[in-house]
C-alpha cells in the first residue's frame, strides 16, 4: 500500500534522481549566434596566438627606443616621420635610425621598431619645421592634441619623453597562446565566451544537445485558456507555467495538452510522445485518489522510482523512466508533479530543474541561494522541508537591501496554501525551513532560493 511506503527526504530524492538521470545529452555544434546559455561539452583550445602579431597599444609613433633616450619636454628629440601604419594596414615600412612611423592603436608594429611613443608625448612638426599644436589648452606643458582624422602625416615629430624598449606594444600571444585551454566545459556559454571564440576564429562551439521536455496537464476539470469553463471547469495554469520553467532551464518544449483522468487518455498521449522527448512532465493525478492514474501510467510505460517526498508543498511526486527509448536511444525521464499549481512549480524547481541541468551538461544542481532574516513568523509541518513563498525587501528604487552581514529581509508573499498561486506569483524566492523546525520567529535567519531576481 502507498501509505506504508517510506517518505524520502528532499536530499535523498535529489540524489536518487540525479543518479537515475545518467549521462548528459550528446554533443552538437552551435553557431555562435545560437550558443548563448548553452552548456559547453568540451574544453576549447586556441589554434591561434592572440594578438596574432605585435601591435600598438596606443596612437603614437613606432620608434627605436634608443633614439629617444633622455627626451624631455625641454629637450625633445626630433624624429623624421617616414610613414604611417593604420589598424588593418600593412606594416611593411623600414625604420632607419632617427626615424618614426605614425601608428594607430591595434596597428601591426613594423618589425624594425621596438617601442611606441604615445602621441601625447610628441609634438608634430609642420612642413616648414615649426612646432604644431604645442600646448594642450590649459595644461601649460608641451603636449600634442593627438591625431585628427584625415590629417596629413607630418614630416617629423618631437618626442618629449623616452620609453623603454617594448613600451606600448601588445606582444603576439600575450592574451592567448596557440594550444592553451580557453574555455572549460560544464559551464554555460555567456557573451564573453562567445567573444573569445570569435576572437580566435571559431564560428561554432561544441555544446550539449538541449533537453526536449513534453508537458502534459491531467484533470477532467481542466480547460485551456480561452475555452469555456462551463460551471465546473478551471483554467489550466500549470501547463503554461511549467512550459515556461522548462524554457527558463534551457530546454526545448513540446506542449502535450490536457489529458482526461483515465489511464487510456494518459497513455494515448504519452506513448506516442516518448519517441521525441527526453523528459515528460505531467501535473495532476499523481496523488492517491480514485482518479489519480499517473503512477499507473508511468508503471505501464516503464518504472516508477520514487513516490513520496517529505516536502511542503509538493508531497505527492513521482519519478520514473520509460522502457521504450526515444529516438536518441535514451530512456525518457517521467516526472509526475502535484496538481496544485504552487506544488507543481515548487517541485519543478526542486526536482525537474536539476535533472534538466544534468541532461544539459551542468555538473550538479545549480542552486541560487542567499541568506535572509524573516520579518514574519514562518510555520510548516514538522518532519518536512518547507519551501515558503517570500518576497525580498527592496528600497524605494527597487534595489535589494542587505544588512551588515549581507543578509536580505524576507516576508511571506501571501497565504501559504499549495493552491494559492497569487503568493507564488508575488514571490521572489522560496524560504527553506528545515525538517526539524516547525516554526521560525521573526528575526530568525533563513536560507532562500531565488525564483526571480
Ligand atoms: P490533483 O493533483 O489532480 O489531485 O489536483 C490537485 C488540485 O490541483 C486540484 O484542485 C486540481 O483542480 C488542481 N489542478 C490540477 N491540475 C491543474 C492545472 N493544470 N492547473 C491548475 N490547477 C490544477
Ligand atoms: Mg486531478
């Protein structure tokens, strides 16, 4: 009998579940424009040096450092300007002693130069030999106002300060040497990793295939949004909510609609769907009432692995794996979540999300936790881990408020019944109240798990 089955703790359930999930999904290549938030499947090595050649860190002049030793504003050194290298331009200019080449930031440094003098430390010389733009307004010192676009190259410049050999040159391979590890696997790809890949010439990245999740609601009373509710129907809230949670977790989704409370209806929808999904998420019908047929359906499709978990909300919860394999040769993970919307969303957060993370290639459940002080008294049943819906205190600009120890302040987001969807919708986080505690007084510290920032 179901009643005699032991209740699993949240930790036991999560551990068993992750062991059952198995390996992450196989690797595929994602073009950089599709790579954001995907999980890298292997370490990336660079096949190039970055920078690929020595280039200038400043707008200025490429010089021989020894030509300008001891230069000062009072005793500037005159160099003949023999040419210019622009970013993207050829550096194929020879630099005889006593000469300089005008150079732009990022331009390749001519092989015969060994330093760059910033334009700020130079004074251009006009054709007749006089100084141009000697003083920056108000500075009172000799300094150039910099290069202007389309300004002709001057025939010479005065350098007002010496530089060490190598100054203001970004060396080949200084950022990345060919062969080094650039990006580590098991992490989500963000904008900086996409920029890094592009910088070394990679147009795509090896990532894990995204999980495909089918979401089904069960209940004779359920109607899709927009359908007539009659005198006893209710809108199906779970399916849009769970589909969104899947997408938020990086999964692709298949909307399996609504099934009536019968084994035939459930199997009629689930059986054909197994082929094309990695995960099935059913909400409702997982309890022990006469019309709760989800467990029986899972048993017909495969094996049910867990049943009752000591959490509040969300105690009736089922997990199994299908015998028929999907088109990728994998057993489909079967999740039966409670019908009450708060319980459905909370159990997704606790059990489905870690499984999707694991399939996606992330190493362990990614928990976005924080510490807070509760301003309200928090009650829940003894022996279960409570996940209470809370709002997090903010100032008048909406910024989070933390105390000297970095702790947030939380309040109950509303009534805590598992049917009270308005409290879930108002909540920023779930406050975690341990099994051994049935009541937290105002002022007590509590761990929270962020739902949205
Ligand atoms: P059940 O788990 O099927 O016993 O359902 C528990 C409660 O959740 C009942 O009040 C159902 O009407 C409600 N419920 C079940 N599925 C949904 C759903 N998809 N959307 C909104 N409420 C639901
Ligand atoms: Mg039901």
